[in-house]
C-alpha cells in the first residue's frame, strides 16, 4: 500500500514509451556521413590533406582529445600531419637514441621542448585554432604540422585522397581543406556545404600538383 505522504511515481503508457523510443531513434538517425575527395589541380588524389566542417553548433560540440602523441623515431616525426580539436594535450615522446629539441614558432602554439630523451613530463596543450609547424633544432630535416580545429568533424586523407566524417548532424557548414604543400601561411580552402539527412559527398580541388608531395 502506498504511503499517503509518498507520491506515486507517474506511469508512462506503453504508447508513450513507443513514441519516446521512436523519437530517440530518429534523433540518432539524424546524424549522417560526409565523404570528401581531395584532389590536386592535376586530378591526382592528395595524401595528408586535412578536411573539417565548421559551424556554430560544431564549435559548441568541440571537446579535447585525450592520449594524443606525436613521436620522434628514426630522426623524423612519425606523424607528419596531425589534426586535433582545440584544447587537446599532446605528448612528444622521443623514441630515438639521440636527443631532440622540438619547437614551434607558429602563432597558433609557440613552444619549446629543449634537448630531451624519452617522454617529456608535461604535454603541450594546443588551445588555439590554426596550423603549428614543428621542427627540431638539432635535425633540420625534421618537420611536421599540427592543425588545430574547433569542430569534432575532421579527418586526414590517406593515399587515395578520401576522408569520411561520421556522425555529422544535418545543417549548413563551411567545408575547409588544408595541405602542407600549400604556401606557408596560406589559409585553408573554404566552401559552403549543406549536409542532408542522407549521405553527403563533396570533392575539393586544392591548387597543388603531383599528389601535393
């Protein structure tokens, strides 16, 4: 018997539960896939091209990524191009038998990790959007790029030049694309993209030739 002082929990009719489940399913199904093909002006696919979708809602949904590493091995950065959300902390483990001196003079994130071996005690937090160029004061051939974005919808192209962005809510976005072969300081290519309920596809042509390498 219910206590006269304790309210009886409200019961949701079966039809109400079914409506709620259907609503949640439709919300989950709203997110879609965006396929982007990145080519040079000679028609060749671009390797290591960064693509991302920007909007006010995308910026609000941005969260830092955990566990990001850009390692050094064989006197090079094993990841030449990285793309990550703003606020992400990056470790720079040195897996070589020689010491490295990793630095960036880029306004996006100036920093310096003086001569070290192993894993630095503190990560570098990339809290501002833009492109940071990395180098080593000891080995001039070492170069890498970290692209910091304010959106969870981003990716990096493989050899075939394709990038798939998953779980993108429908809406109007700015589709932006960048490649390390662009002139230093060149902005990312920018074009409008409307993401519909079904799969969306786009092709981006950057002013590069020979695969951009």
